[in-house]
C-alpha cells in the first residue's frame, strides 16, 4: 500500500510540475521538480526538466551545474533515459540548450529524436542538430547533415546559408579543396538581384590564408560593394556584415604593411568610432575589440594599447582587461615592475568577476592558459606570444616574491 501511495504521489507531483512548466511558472516548477528529485532520485526525466526550468528562470549557472550532474549520473546510458521523453520535449529542450551553448546536450536529445523516426524531413530540427555538431567540433558529422538538408530546400538564400556553414566546417578540417569547391557552388546562386556578400568574404578569407593579400583586398572591396547592393530585412544582418568587412580590411592592410592606415584605423576604433556598436555588446562587438587588440599587440604600439585599456568599452564590459593591457604595454616598454603590478591586478579583478557569477576561477584560469588555436578561423593575425594568463603568472611568479 505504501508503495502504491508513493507512486500516486510521484505521478501527482510530475503532473503538477508539468502544469506549472506549461504555464511558464518556472520558479514554481523548480520547487516541484526539486521535491521530486529529493524523494524520487531515480527520476531522471524530472532532473532533466530542472535544467530547462533553470535556463528559463535566468539561472544559467544552476542549469549548467544540473546538466553536468545529470550527465555524470547517466554516464554512457544517456540515450536510455532520453528515450522516455516525448519527442516534442526533446526538441523544446534542445532549443533552450542550444541558446545556452550546451552542444553535447543538444546532440544527445536530437539524436534520440531522430532515432524515433518522427520526421526525417524536419529541416529546422536537422539544422539545430547540425549546428550543435559544428559547435561540438564534430565537423564531418555536421557536413554530412548539411548535405542532407540541401536536398530538402529550393530557395537560393537557404542553400547559400547552408553552403556557407559547410565552408566553416571544412576550414577546421583543413580540407581547403572542399572550401574552394563549396565556394564555387555557392557562387552559382549569385546574380544582380542576389549578390550574396558572404561569398565574397569567403573568397577573401581563402586568399588571405594563401597569403595572396592583394587578391584578399580585391575580394573584400567586392564584398563592400555587394553589401551596398543588397536589400536586408533588418539592420542586424547588415551591421554584422559591415563589422566583418572592417575586421577583414584591417587584417589585410596589416598583412600588406600599410602601417599608417592601420594605426589611424586602430586609433579611430579606440575612440568609439567602430563600424557598429550594440549596448549591451554582441559577440561580434567582442570580436572587433579582440581583433583590434591583436593588431596593436602585433605592431607593438604601446600608446595605442594604453588608449585601449582606458576605453569605455573595456572599462564597462571587461574591466579586468584594463589592467592586462596596461601590463602588456609596460612589458613592451621594458618596465617589468609596472607590468607585474598590473598583471597582479588583472588576475585579482578577473577572479572577483568569475566568482561573482558562481563559477570556479581556477578552472577558468587554467582553461584560458591553454594555447589551443582556433583552426580554420578567418583573418588570423600572427601571434607568437602565449595567452595573457600565462604571461601574467610568469610575472607574478618572478616579481611577486
């Protein structure tokens, strides 16, 4: 009798949790699912629902912690418990987890979804899975799925978009013959009404990688023209392409040793005259400043690096970098004592910011010290220096005694 009552309580709580979840009362659902996991620890489905509840409640750190615990608990049997979930829940959770950058969790759910044979021509869900493969660096699996998806669509815009994603997979695979071939396939859809600026930037990136800098510059100028001749549904896509154009042009001009132009452009960007700026900043804005920093570091312009350290963007969105950049500028000038002091502040401020978000500083710091390069990244500025945390620890070890 006790077991029957327990089972009835379990089912009632699950129904209540689901009702609160569907009503978007996520904090209420969290309370119920936590109660379930306390008294029924074998209920992996409720533990999984907690992940999405945390995400929807604006608690990404708790969501990732719950997801990590769930993965550790299920081990290699994740597909077994996922098989108990409804197909719609698998897709819905995958959408939430995709936005949170949890590629492996998305892959586990969507592989189970397609294993059920629900809809083999579900383009949007296939795209979600292919992008997850790409983010998880499972590039060949992403390419294979993108190839399938090309057969499901007829619109030129959609086909070019998929082909560009395939190009981005072939680069880290270092299959540059397929990069060229896929660029050629995408170019077949170009005409006066559909210039597809992305194709020109891919040609420029390929020429840059091959150290054919004049051809890279020619293609990036064509890219600029095609942006001007393209009608965009919204400013967001146009601004994104403008940013990519400016980043590419700066990098190519640096490779062509146009020092005056590069210095003037860096100065303008530091003075907040960058191509486009969103508040709060997007990932692309971060890429602009990363490339700006890489350019200054390569040219060893200590005065520009100090200006960058004092810029509004750095102080507002990445205050730890103010001290890192000042340390690197002092290092360029041979002032080791000042460099040490600034590196020490950099590490302290970064530690405070990481711990404010409830994350593990030591893990983050060690991960940043790894010198893993992004193979296949476009318009890379040469850099023989180790990552900043490595240099910081060297100075702290040497001068902090």
